[in-house]
């Protein structure tokens, strides 16, 4: 008998035996079970956030508040900052604490003041002795002017809020995160961290800078259980964006929708604004165990703007 024929008959016998004993079915079942077990352990299920504490700066409105809400929904205690009247601040606390076991703490801090930034860290240590597990550096503001018309005071204020504050807060909370072996630092950058627009020197500089800081922190914390990433939205459908569109609508004598499409078509290929909930969902994902190997990344959510 030739070797080829012998091999063929031997292979057929093995295959017949496998089919008779359902070995293949059992093997496939074990593979599927193992896959499901693995995907469950690394899923975006964020039960891992229950009992943790997040500091979200600039979270009394806009993107910051939209980020704080789903964190609270998933059992995360919230420390929030920002400017608003007492009634609104109290309403936010009530809204966040409607979720079982969630505590919300408001701290009044002016992040354009370096002394206030230092005090913020100390106040959190006093009010939240268990420390911060998630730091979302979201506070920021926009200023539009030519380079030669931007005052040094305005420039310094932008750098303090959007670069110095994230640096100092990260510096303050990293040691405890390292000790716990778990932490998430998420810096709210912008599509303007990748591209530039005229009349936005301060803002573009800050957003490019925060992406650089993100990469350095990610490298320094690699392997410690702490991750650091930047989220880079394009134009987000916030009250500020709506004011810009309304102004364009009035000046051009066109409908709000027409003005929105005209404005966005200059930037977003989708001609649609980014929803604040989409930004919040991305932040929530970065906090999950499924994102444990995502660090030093700059995640863009801009309707195709920076793809051009």
C-alpha cells in the first residue's frame, strides 16, 4: 500500500471517529464557551466603576455635565466643578445622587488661578479621603482674536485653565492611582489638537499641548494599571455652538438648520454636529476594563474633519 493511500485511509478513519463521538461538537462548544467567557471579562460592562470616584472639571454644563451623568448612572461618585448659580449646582447634585449609593460633591474652584487649583486638590483630599480614581480634565474656554490682538492676560488664563490645571491635578492624583493599581486620566482635547484655525492661537496651542501631556503621562504610568488618553471632539452640539449657529442664521437671513449645515460643511464631512452623549460614551468606554490597553491615544470624534 502506498504512503499516500495509507495516509488517506488513516485520515478518513480519524474523521469518522470524530464524527461518531461528537468530539468536534464538544471542541467547538468549548471554544465558544471560552470566547464568551473572555469577551465577558473584557467587555464594556462598566460594573468596575461602582464605588469609584471621578473628578470632572467644568461639569456644571455642556460636555462636562454630559460626562458626569453616565458615570453616576454606572455607580461612580462624582466631584464636580464649574461656574453656576447655587440652585443649578444643587439641582445637579440631586440629579447625580438619584442613582443608588452615588455621592456628588461640588467644589467651587477657579481653574484660572493656580492657588485655587492647589486648594482643589487639598479640598478633595478632605472631602473624598478614598481619593480620585478617574480624572476628567474637561474645563476650558474659547477666545477668538488675531495673534497680535490677544492680550498676555488672556493667553495666560487659557494656558492655566487648559494646560496648567490638568498638569497639576494629574500630578496630585497619580500617586494614589499608582498605589491602587487602577486609574483613568482623560483629557478633553479637541480636533484643534490636530489642526489649526485662524484667530484661535491660544485654544489651538492648549489643545496641541494637552495631547503632548497625555502621551507623556501614558508612558510614565504604563503597566501600572493607570491609563491616560485624550478625547478630541469637533464641533459639539452645546449651547455655545447653538449660539454661533443662531448668530449666523440671523446675519445671513436663513433658517437655523440652513445655518447649521453651512457652518458645519466647512469642517465636518458629515455636516452634522457631534452629540454630547457621543463624547460621554467615548469617555465611559475609556473608563471600562475593555480599554485597559488603550493609553497615550488621541481619539478623534469630529465627523471626518481631521481626515481631510
